[in-house]
């Protein structure tokens, strides 16, 4: 198959670099233009206007009465960038070139399309077909006839394409062609640059959120290290004492050793569950909502004891939700760490409530700290906003909100309690199937 950059029938494609690096953004700039025109002399006129240095001894066409006042070489008066032109004389030929360009990863940024193309599909039908394989390309319809109004073209192509096509009557001037080309090529490249920047920003945000999740895991791991140290002291101590005891006392010691080992295994299982969520393996299952809360409290048991923070269950309805246990454990871990932080200067209390409501399962987490100033409370779930200074990243509550509202289609709200402290409300939808709803109604 012949590449459109090498052979295009009557007129050769102009061999100039189709992509140039933008000095400021380091992004590639696409200046590839498709000309679809069934009259060879008019097609050559486009070449003269957009790449005059590639032609010699060519007399430009008289495109309008205004052209007589223009210079014989438009590049002499108008600073135009180097465009790569590909010329097609029929709709089928043009469509073939576009297919090739897409396959090679070298798409056209825009095209000048003659509306009347003789036999075969006309320019408007060609654009309709192109839309099916290239939804980024810009178009300028060019015609000497008033057979299609702007409104008629808009109706044929549809409103979703309205921002990507323009209209130009023959005869046209050099300046009109240059300006249309410049506008369309600029728009195409700006759109691609925006898409690349959005992808880069999304990837950066993902990495930052994962980094914050790892911070939570590290906090839990430090407490677990202390807890495992205590468990090992109990095991070693009991085993050492049992060597000098009676058979009955040895059995009691072994029972305590087994119990301590089971506790260590339970803590480790919770930690693995939390770590799986950090790795992105947050598979959803039908779970009892109290389970991830129990896991979070167990993982942070050392920190709670160290800071003398009391935990109170004000309500604990048995409720099932379709959720990621690791994801919800992550939420509760973050909220508990925050509560411990704000009450660090004195012993405090955290209240937990799990309640069924007519529309959702509702979890309330309340601390007895100083609360949040009303002028910033609406911002505390924004990424990077923190009240902890150098001690915080501003991502903890943002992650909680993302896990609840994006991953679980729930609702996450935060407000000051009317008496003291902060109260966070989490609403999670009931499981979808009737069988699962029946289980909730029966008491989970």
C-alpha cells in the first residue's frame, strides 16, 4: 500500500516534518493537512498558498478580485508555518489516505473539503464517514455553489460536530486559506495537548493518593510492631515459665500461648487486607459493615491505648453492604488517625454508630476534639488542604471521600457536632438484589 506521504496522484505530498516540537511544552505539533479537491488547478492553488517555497514557476489562480492586491508569494507577507499537504481528488481516495494516516499514527489535523466532488460521495458525506474513524480532525468546507447552507450542513453532521467544521465560499483569497488552516491546526494541537496534560494530571493524582494510603499503612505497621513485640514477650515468657511448672500449669500456659498466637495471626490478616487495598486489589463482596470497623480498631489498638483514647459504640445495627472490606478499613483507619491527632494533647473519645435507615446504611464517626473552623470546614476534603501543617499531606480525607463516593457510590459528609468535636457521616447504599435486601431486613 502506498503511503500518502509519498504518492498522491497528480500532485506529490509535500515532504516537510509533519510534527515539530513545541519549544515551551515539548509536545509534538501536527501540521498535516488533507486537501480534497477534484479540480487539479485549484488543488495546486492550495499548495501555492500553504507551501509556496515548494513550487517554482507557478502562476497563482485568480481566486477573487481582492487577490490582485496580494503579493505573488504569500509567504513574503504572511508568516506561515510549514504544513504537510496531502491532495486527494475523490472522496474514496481521501478516505483511504485518512485510514492510512491513522494506521501509521500520523493523523491529519484538518482538511479543506470541496463539497461537490463529481462522481461518488460528496464532501459532506465524506466528513460523515471520517467521523466514524477520526473524531479529532477539523474541516473547512469549500464550495463555489450555494447548494448547502450552513444550517443544512449542521443538521446533516449533527450538533456534536459543530465546533469542528467551518465554511468558505469560492473564490477565496490567500489570507482566508492561511487563516482557516492556522486556526484549525492550532485547535487540533491545543486539544491534544489538553488531553495529554489531563492524563498526566490523573496519573500524578493516582500516585499521590496511593502514596497517602501507604502513609496510613506505615502508621498502622508501627503500632503493629509494638503489639507483636508484646505478644512475643507473652509467648516467650509463658513458655519459659511452663518449663518449671506442673503438667496442668503447662497446659494452661500453652493455651495462653496459642491464644496469643491467634491474636497475632488475626492482626496480621487485618493488615494484609488493608495492604491489598493499597495495591489496588479492592474486590467488592457482601460483608457485614461492622467487620472493616473492627479491623481498623484492632489495627490501631496500640495507638488508641498509647493516647488514652476511649472507643464507644453508640449503635451497632447488623447491616450488610456490597463493598470492599479493604477500602472501608482504609477509611476507618484514616478517620481514627485523624481523631487521635486532634485529641493528642488530652485523653478523648471516639463514638461509632452503625444504623439502618430507610434509604441507606449510615455510619457516624464522632471525636471530642476542638472541631473545625466553620470558614474552612467545606475545604477539608479537598486534596492537599491540611490543618496539620508539616504533619499532614492534605490527602487523608480526600481519599476517604473518594473511596466512599466514587468506589462505593455512597455519600461522605463532615460537620461540627453541636456539642463538641467533629462528626463524619458515611452513607452506603443497600445491596442491589432482593435476596440481599431481605437479609438486611431480617437482621443481617
